[in-house]
């Protein structure tokens, strides 16, 4: 008989927050947590244990049954008070604390247990560093985390409490940075039976564990190991592992789980049916009914989530949940009618409905949950959520992915079914600004339907661009009496044709009346969204070859109507992305397009005149916009799709959808005309219908495609590595490459992702399950893959080799193992030395696997050359401007610029303030120091004083201003590898520099210009001389600028990169 031990259950209940497990929680979550703690209970016998994020406290109580001592730490004072009152014993106590800043001395514990914690933290690295710090040398960490690929599949709402969930590889990579040994266990709740080998000689022949699982109604699957684990548990240590074991948790109180699950499903069905009925009543009766419905909908969604999480345990339940998901969508549709808002598919707006429901509910739990959902959405989704009124949460967008839907009369967009007369009061509500010399003329052709045109004008008035513009409406002799009322719209130029010219000629006539430098053709059945014009104008600034720029088009329900058009070699065309999610990465970067639908396009007026506008060969209309795009290319210009300009298009409201009658009938006829005119071009430059879609949408038939992989989207104002990567990106763009950027963290950055997208780079983010899926689909199109950083690159090489013939170039930035080794030697840290050895093995394996290896100095490239004959050095940084001759400033400010999250930089700052600066002040009493840069550590912040300023992150503009006003740059690095951006920046700015031998690595000849010293006294003496001697200062400044201009120009960088890549480009 096995060991019997007591269930730990508090007499008093702890308030449920929606995330932490308490004994009011039932089912799967409890079983998962108990199993983990029981596993840890066995391993922690006789040990001193720390339970991080101890929550309700029951876990620590189980650990204390076998451990020598247990301390539970939780950030919630309420949880700690509860746990201490209910579970504390002589060997168990609880404390309030932060997981990323533990209040314990180094080497205090034999084991740390932390279940379902890491995914809640912003700074996961700090969390693991703290755990390693408090562990004894042979200590171990037992940690668990949900498997992101299964826990949060694509197009499902994320857990609002989680900041960043991890895949198995990401979890192991994070742990591997701190621990040398990791043993992984897969955990998955299930309903079924267990067959396990018993003791005896036969057990020696049982070599594998297999999973047999029902898959659908008619199939089963046999898998090696545990298939599709929902969680991973890892035991990590820096010494040899303790004996470990596999285990099973059996909940005898719930043998037939399907009985209880059926109850959940029945409850959901009942709630959904009732909610639907109430929604119908609310739509017909009152807002009060809709208020009550929001709470019911929230319950239905929550029950649906519970059921979906358990669906994998029961095949019968899986079918029921699929049906009930449809029912949930019906509930939301009915709710949207009650609010007189258009329905958008649930996968776009599931957050929207949850947030609205929670906002309407009362009590602190609802407000807390809504706040958490909002924070989670902002961090993890390409959409964000803003409050638009008391108690109301609405959808809005950052720069790129998902636009603000326009708000119109009655809370919804008027459609073809809403045709009505307009009144003087309607017109008086709309006012447009006027400009004598507009930059842009907005041309809106119409044929009656004044109510539709007025709705379009109102959207412009509600979202006026910052640039000067005029609006011209030209009515094609419709005879609609309401059209005359539009003359009363303030700021509008209304033109009425004396005879019917047709759509095409009407546009051409209005263009003749325009005064702007640009013409923006806009259909009257459209509504513009926020920032609809400026991004289109920016295209012409960023791409000098631009001849036309067009908007992203949405349907009124928020789904995508067109992200540029594709024309196939048979003359047929696609509205690319039609009815898909407009937030997907492939729809959100500036790119060339075959054409843009003419309902929202911007064209320079001189080019329009040169081409004589729309060609009357296509009178009265249809295909004239596609033909215009082809003629623009024939004139040597380019057509661009711009996702940052968003327009809602009712499609068909102006001319209907019937292809057999009216002007719409010309669509078929004119398609044939288009094919005949451009047959030769279509044959030579376009793909067969539906093939090579990625190339077709990018117009890249004759251009190479390159993939770049880095740890995250470059942040060029934050770190040197990002600036170096941006130089590579710009060079590849200059050479004509089509670029795809894959950030390893797959995060969408509202600040930095649009920077790449605006350059024409497809930047991938959270819509993809895995790199493997993406490269299997697109690998044959990739010619060059640039992989950055060893811990990232190593995980991408196998998939690239398996699914692509791309040339793989490894861009190392610096020798990571050498930097770690120098740091280990300086600190006498044996563990860091072991990590350096592991890193060297990893880097050398990547050199062997890559086709080309690139470093930023000849010295580093020579080391890599031992493993790869095509290892080469490139110019490390590239600039397009350099300082002019400077006059010595009178101020005695010294600056040290760096990113202080990097340990060598933080150590240098401490040495500078404690040892070098006092020696300078002895001789130059008015000398001051500014420590400038992101992520200053606590030790760096503590250096601040009356004489020392610690700025933290500054903008690029402020940084350059500081370089311009400072007297001296001092870079006292003791460890590090590679060319240092902070040194190159000082050279470029002509700010006299004093640094160490580490600081000038990879900069041949610079020692003849700047003072290089490795002891505090010589560094101080050199600094004093430059602070005092104006003549010397001017000489050094001039020489530094000349050195930088010769070695770090864009041309120099491009030449060096081209030489390194060789035949690959």
C-alpha cells in the first residue's frame, strides 16, 4: 500500500479572482495543480523549499509535509494573509514578495517551485535570474507553464491574465540561459485508461510510452509519447539531476467526467437559448433588455471557454462545443442588433463582446477582469481597446492592423436598404475645412443617392486630415432633387453635369476642376477612417517611384474587402484577402500591387494629366482603374498598396451587383478589353490564376525574396544590434529584394512593427502557429535567409534546410562566447565560464550549418573561418550623415552612452563613477557626467547625484543633441566583444573619445586618433587633457569625423555586405 497523506483544504474561502486556483475551483484546473504539487512533494523531501506565486497556499502545505522548510511568496497580500492563517506550521510560512525581486539572500534554498507563474510576468529573464540567485549550487527549479500552441490557438481569445505564454522551445531556451540541465515533462488532462508496465524482468523490455487517442468520429491516432500536452513541467538545475519519475493523478471523485461535462454543455445551451431570446426581445423593445443581455452573454462566453478547454477530454463533448460555438455567435449577432451596430465575425470581436459584458456588470471582480483583458489585448493582440464612453469599451487600432470603424448617424453605417431623403438639418451637421491652395483634391463622383454621399462627407468631416485639401462632388445629371441640398455643406465644391457623362468621364471632368497637387478618387459609397490621407501621401515621400497609392478596403462588418488587387495572366483578378481578417500580417505592409480598386486611390495630378486620366476605351466604367495601374507602370512608375489608409466600402451601393444590367454589365465586357490590351504584359509578368500567391501579391516575379529572422522587431533607437540589423535591411531593399521579417517572439509592436511595414517589409506576428507551418508553405520562394543571434538561429536552421533551398547567412553581431568568457574571467565566475563554453559549442555548430557567416570585425570573422570558409567581416554600422566641423563647447559635460541592461555596460558605468570620475574632478572641478541609455539597472540608477545624471532611455533627437553639446565621450568597457556602437557614434558625431582596448575592438587604426587606456588613471588623464585643451579637442574631433565618414557610410556598408554575400545576391 502506498503513502496516505492528508488533503490540504482551508476552512475559510479565498475570493476567486478568475485565475488563481482555490477550493471553490472545480475540475481540470484543480487536478492539474494538485498533480504538479504532488510531483514536487516527492522531489522536495528533506529540502529547504521556496514556493514562488504560492497563491491560496494549499501547495506550500503539501510541500511542507515532506520538506525540511517551506516559504511561500506571493504578490497578493490578501493571498498571503489567508495562507498564513490557514496553513502556516513550524516549517511553513508565507511572505508578500515579487517574483522578479525576491527578498532572500543568495543560495538560500535547495529547491524552488513555481507553477503557472512565468507566463504572468513581463520580465521573464529577471524572474529566472532571481530563482538561480536564491538557489544553492546544487539546487533545482521545478517550473510549469502552459503550452502556447495548444493553450492559446490562433483566433481564440487569450487568457487575460497572461502576459506572454511560451512554446516548449521558448520555455527551454529561457531556462537554458540560467540552468545547464533541464528535464521536461508533458502534462495533459484526459479521460481514458492507463496501461503501465509493472515491476519485474518484463519491464526492461518496455522501451516506449505511446498515446492512443480518438480523433473525430471515425479515426484513432497512435503517437510516440504524450500527444498534444497542454502544459510543460520542467525540472532545471546546474548540477546533476535528482532521480525523477513519470506519474499519473487519478481523480476517483470524477470517474465518468463526461456526465459532468454534459451538465456544462446543457447549462451553456440553456444560457445561449435564453440569451438569444432575450436579444430578440431587446432588439424589438428596449435598451434595458440589452443591458441585462450583456451579462448573460458574458456567462455564455465563459461557459463556452470552460467547455472548450475540456473538449479534448471527450469526443462527444467536442462535437457539442462546435455546435455551441455557432450558437454563441448567434447570441452576439442578436446582441449587435439590439445595439444597432453592424455584426463583425466573432474571431475579430470576441474581446469586444467580453469587455462590453464585463463593463456592464457590477462589482470589483468585473472591473478587475475588464482591466486585465484590456492589458492582455494591448500586449498580445494586434488590436487595442479604448474606452469611448462611460461603461463602454469599443474597438480601435494602432498605426497598422485594425482600423477604427467610423461612427455614423444612428450608431451604424447606412446601406442600400436605408435609402431615404436628406434634410437641411442633416446637411448642417457636416462642415469641411477650406484651403485656397489645397495639396489634395478629393473627388467624389455620384449619381443621385445624396444620403449616401452625405454619409461619405460626414466621415471626412469627422476625420479631417492635417494637410490641406478640398472636396469636389460631381453628380452625373442624376436629377435627384436632394443633390442640390449638398450645396449647403460648408466647404464642399459641388459640380453637376449638364448631361449624363457616365462614371469614367465624370471622374475625368472633376479632375479638370481640381486644384490640388494630388487627386484622391473616392467613391460616394465609402467612409474614411482615422488617418486616411496622410499615409497615402507618405508613400510618395518614401518611394520616389510611386505613381499611385491605394487604401485598404473593408466591408461594413469590419472584414477585409481588398488589400490591393492581383491580376492573373488570363486577365481575371482577385480582390486580395477578400472576407479575411484585416489584421493578418500579409495585409499590413506597404507593397507593390497589380492594381488598387478605384474607389480610394491617390494619384499625382501631373501624372494623371500626362496619362489623360481614365481611358475612355472603358466607358462608361469598370476596369478603368486596373488599366490606369498598368499605364502608370508603362510610364515607369509604380502602384503601391498602403494598409495604413483604411476606407470602408459598401460595394454595390452605388451601382448594384447585377452583372447583367445597368453599368455593372460593363464589368464583363471591359474585362475582355483589358485582357486584349495588356495580353503581352500579362503573359510575361503575371502568374497563372491562383498560383504563387505570395509572389503575385508582391509583384515579385522577377525579384528575389529574403527572409530575416531576429529575436524581435528591430528597435533602432534602443540598441546597437537593432541599428545594425536595420542597415542590413536597407541594403537588401536597395538591391531589390522583397523582404519578410520573422521576429522570434512573434510580438506585434505598435511602435516598431509599422516602421518595417512602412518600408515594404511583411512583418510576421502572432497569427502564425509556428515557423514550420509558414516555411512549409512559402519555403520554395525564399532565396536568402539571414538568421541573427545564436540562440535564435540554431532553432531555425533545421526547418529552413528541410523546406527551402535558400542560402543561409548567419549574422552573428559579435562572438557571444568570447564576451561571456571575458566576463567570467573578470568576475571569477565558474558557472559563467561553463555557459561561455556551451555558447562556443552552439556558435561553432551554427557556423558549420550556415552557408555564409557574417561578423562585424575581421578578428571575429577569422575565428568563424575555422568552421566556415565563407566567413566574412562587414562594416558594422552605416550612417547617411555625419557631423560637420565642430567648435569646442565651453561646458565640461562627459557622456557615457549605452544600453545598461547589458552587464558589461552597467559594470563600466559603476567603474566610471567610482574610480575614473573622481580623478577627473580633482583637476576639473566643474566636470559633470551624464549616463545616457535605456534600461539602467538598480546599481546604475544608484549612481545618480548632483554631479552624475542618469537619464534612462532618450529619443534619437535628444541623443544627438547631447552629443552636440557634450565635451567628452568616455567609454570605459572592461569586457565585451565586437564593434561598439557607442564608440562609432562618438566618432560620427565628432565628440572626442577616450576608451579602452575593449572599446576599440574591430576598429583598425582608430588608436592613432583617440586615446586608448585600460587603467583608471590614464583614462582620467586623457579626459582631463581634452576637457582643457581646445586645440587638441578640435583636432581629434575633425579626425574622428573623417574616420567615421570613410568607414561607416551607407556605401561602405553596402559594398562590404555585397562582398560577404557574394553570389547569393
